[in-house]
């Protein structure tokens, strides 16, 4: 058992028979299905005073206490893994909120810029209407229209192109983060169910061991 309350790798825990952490979490019942009290069965069949010496009884009790320590180590390791998954889940939620806020900020800037460009377009349109009221030749009018169109369309297209690129980038980041969030949430729920199942198994086995350890 590791010092300082930290558990070693689950795969080294005899209570799990060398299984990996993933295997134990995905198959908690199978991971803890090995007999926990083989010697207690012998003790039940051979009560004290009918063939079991005090030395043998002490050895059996020591072995069972060691098994309890192994289960405790396993519990601490699973608890640490559960805490890690909770932290990752919380981080993913915060990242998602941040991305949503950034996306909203970009959309707000886009709307402001769009309103500004529309205002500029209205101003230019009014200027054009005023020019139409003046006596000018069709050739000059056509030239003026081309100049105004050039002044408006080229910068506007460039701005919209940059905004489209930014929106696409944030959309891609948002979709990726949302996928990671969904995956972590699913993994968290799965690990939580497995963790609760293992805790319940440990509780039942520990209560059985304590009950059998009590002197008759």
C-alpha cells in the first residue's frame, strides 16, 4: 500500500488479479469476483477448539486484514480516478462556456460592423441620389456610379470574407469542444456507475469480513 494515502497502480493490486484500471472500471463485478475469504470457509468448517490452533487462527485473521487493506487501496485509487474525471468534466464545461462567450462576442462584433456598413451604404446611396438630381451627363453618371461601387463593394467583400473565416474557425472550435464535452460526460457517467458498483461490492464484502472476524 502506497504511503501518504495514495494508492499504487490497480494492476498491482492482488484484489484485482493484475487487471488494468480500464478493465476493472468496465467490468467491476468481474474484477472483484475472486473469492475474498477462502480461509474463512476453512475456519467455518473447523471452529476453534476442533482442529484450528491459535497460531492458525491469528494467521487467518492477519490474511483477512491484509485483504481488507488491498480493498482499501483499490477504493482510494478508484476515488482518485473519479476525482480526476470530475475535474476534466468541470474543465470541459468551463471551456465550453468560454467558447460560447467568444462566439457571442464575434457575432456581436459582426452585427455592429454590419450595421456600420449598412449605414455607410445608406449615406452613399443618398449621395448618389443627390448627384442624380444634378444635371450631369450619362457618361459622368456612369463613372460616378462605378467609383462609388468600387469604394463600397471591395472593402465590404474583404471585411465579410474575414468575418466568415473567423466565424468558421469559431464554429469548428465550438463543434470540437462540444464533441469533447459530450465524450467526457459519457465517460464520466460510465465511470461513475462503475465506481458506485465497485463501492457497493466492497461494502458488502467488507461487512461480510468484519462479521466473520468477530469471535463467536
